[in-house]
């Protein structure tokens, strides 16, 4: 390993601003199982699939339909 490296010609990571934030969230097990099933069918990780769906909702400004009973 070198003692010094020259980074003068390096390029900044274009994805650095798109860092994901880790959170804790409680989701119904039926919902998680639904996304796990979809993930198996698509070959995608279920958390990635959930993130993709939520991101799409945010981009399209989809508001949830909530009715309290």
C-alpha cells in the first residue's frame, strides 16, 4: 500500500447526494409479506421494491385515502 495517493484528478461521486436514510417503521406483516411476494416475482429485494413504490408515490404526489372508524 502506498504512503500517499494523488486524488487531484479524482471525480466526485454523482450519487453521494442520493444517500438513503435509515429509519424504524412498523408495517403490518400482511403488507410486508405482500411486498416480499412481489419481490420474489420481480427478482428485486423487498425493501428496494417498497422504497421504489414509496418514491413513485412521492413523485406523483399521491395522497393516502384514510378513513378513521
